[in-house]
C-alpha cells in the first residue's frame, strides 16, 4: 500500500478524520484510494474512507457557507483538503454565495 493509505493513516482516520491533512498525504487522496481499491478488496478501508469523506464533508459545508470561508482561518482549513474536497468546497461556497445574492434580490422585490 502507498504510505497515504498505510495502517497508520487508516488508524488516524478512524480516530478523527477531520484532523488528518489529506493534501500532505496525497493531493489526490480520494482518487488514489479509488485506484487502490480497484486493485485490492479492502472492505475495512472502504468503510474508513466512506466515513472519512462523510465526516469531513460536514466541516467543508460549514466552512463553505461562511461568507469568509476561504479567508482568515479558513485558509488553513483549505490547505488540508485534497482536490476532491476542494472541488466540493468551491461548489458549496459558490452556491451559498449565489443564494445570498438571490435572497437579497428577492427581499427587494
């Protein structure tokens, strides 16, 4: 297994996936994981990675809905996200921004 998917990393993800800097492990962590899982049947790893994504996605959504989500301490948060999570953040942040604009326009009508 690649170091990014080692037993040590899996144990850290089991303990608290929100504290692991996935980008430092592999910029495309989930893509790497997907490729490895195509080669090896690792049911435990599938469970850990699914749980990791779900738990981290809630934090990503929280930061994305904050109008200042990508500034201040948000910058530090973004540094630990892999590319898949960054795309999720961008999409959620853009939708939240569009919603604020729309609701402001709707209130004026």
